[in-house]
C-alpha cells in the first residue's frame, strides 16, 4: 500500500515508519523478521525507512547496520546516533 500511495502522490519525499520500528519489536529478531524482510524486498527504494535502533530511545551505528542489511532503501535515523 505504501508504494501505491507514494506513486499516487507523484513520488514526493516519502518516509515510512514500520510497525517493527526498533529491534525490540522485530519478531523474532531484525535479521529473521518476515515483516522487515518483506518490507525490504518490496518497498520502493525511493521510500525512506525510519528506524529507532535497539529500542525506541537509543540508536547506534550497529543498529543501523543491522536493519540496513535487509532493507534496500535508505534508513532514516531521526534519533541521536552514537558511534560504536
């Protein structure tokens, strides 16, 4: 549905916050989440993903790398990013 809305709106700058928006919500985990893997393989690559890290209040580069490995689109990080 996100791809359809993106197309209908004329492909503007578009961000999606997935239901599993942090590692703590990924089932069973980030790498094996059917939801995140499907999102990564089917979401238009022009659509940015919002990701909050291990939990919803802390993010470091290792968390970004975890989700970026399964997403084909850029991962937007709107939380403070700490170096690992």
